[in-house]
């Protein structure tokens, strides 16, 4: 069973950048599609980005396209979310997740990391 631990959140001014990391335990990391999701204050959890096991396929929410980049390093069992040109609306708890495919995050969820963007 895979376990996920996010890091890299924090407080940043609008227009700034952050890189989130999600470290996974286990030997089967490359088999899993990975995703990032977020839940803002008073909002439901929402999709941000997903990446296939090989890293060849990625998908993004319209709200982050062109600003966020998801990537993975299977040798390090880690998935990243590079966030540029951050906006106050990006303020949320960010969660990473693992699944059998990019449409199904059914294997594990992390505990979340807070990202706060000040105006």
C-alpha cells in the first residue's frame, strides 16, 4: 500500500511561485497515476492536475493551465507541482493522490499542505 506525504506549502505573495512535493512510499510508485487536488476555504475539493505513471500524459484544470506544471521522478518516488504566477484564488490545502489511472485516484491520499497566496 502506498503512503503519500506532501511538502512545500507556505505563504507567498500574488505573482510568486511555489513547488509542492509529494513523496511516496513503496516500490510500485511508477505503476500509479498521480494527481494534485485542492480545497479552498468554503469550497469543495477540486481537481488540479494529473500525470500518468510514465509521466508521458498530463492533464490540468483550466484554472491552472499555463501556470502550474505537474511532473514526477520515479527514481525518487516523488511527484511535484510547480506553481507559478500564483493568485489569491489559488489559496487552498493541496493534496496529492495515487490511483490506478488518471481518472481514478483510488489508492492513497496525502494529508495535505497549505498554500496561502496574499494579495
